[in-house]
């Protein structure tokens, strides 16, 4: 039986934070929307299972926040997708 080698890049998909869960400016499905302090997030439903992915609970740990306790996100009234 031959051993198959896998590269790390084959196991993980890297996407910068800026490209995830973009803002929604038009109509959206209000039945899948949840209101949070940092905005409204619109999830998806597939095979009877609803999900909301990528809702940030803290500011990204970059720059001066690196290796420090999480900081709360800023309040926001915009609407975002919550798919990724």
C-alpha cells in the first residue's frame, strides 16, 4: 500500500479577514438575521440546519493587541453576511 503525502496547503484554506463576511447593502433574508452589538449578521440554511459563521467576538489580535487579552468589538449598525 503506497503512502500518500499531503501538503499543509491541501488541508487548510487561508483567507485574509478582510475578504470574509462582506457587508450587505441590499435586501437580505430577515429570518436568518441576528442582531449583535457589532452589527446584524445574516446566516445560511442548508438541509434544515441554520448556521452563522465568522461573527467576531473580539478585535483582531494584531499590532499592539498581539498576545494581550481580547478587546470587545466596536458597536456597528451595518449588516454583514455570516457565511465564512
